[in-house]
């Protein structure tokens, strides 16, 4: 695995928010139109912004049985 030197550690909240948005978008039949029409922004507003999206993503992970924990990988930024 190769990681760009100096790359910042990903934010858990950003990943969880993405999980939430993708879980909601999977039901859309016209993905492009939904996005162009501001659907993603509406979902973010409904969830309560970035923190709300992250919390909704955490709940989605729990619903499907994915454990969520914060951890630091000691090899972060190392190129193998």
C-alpha cells in the first residue's frame, strides 16, 4: 500500500457523513438529477449539517453491523 507522504489523517466525521449520504443516495433512481437538483445539500440540511451527517452515518453503520471506533494507524504517511 502506498500513501502520499505528509497526507493528513482522514477525519472520522467526514467518512461517517459519506456513509450516511451514500446510504440515502442508493435509493435514488436518477442519481445525476438528484445531485444537480440540490438533493445532497437537502440531505445535509435535514441531518443537521456536517455533525448531523456524521451522527447519521454512525447510526447507519450500527444498523448494518459495522463497528465504528477511532484509532490511529502507526504507519500513517509511510510509503511501503
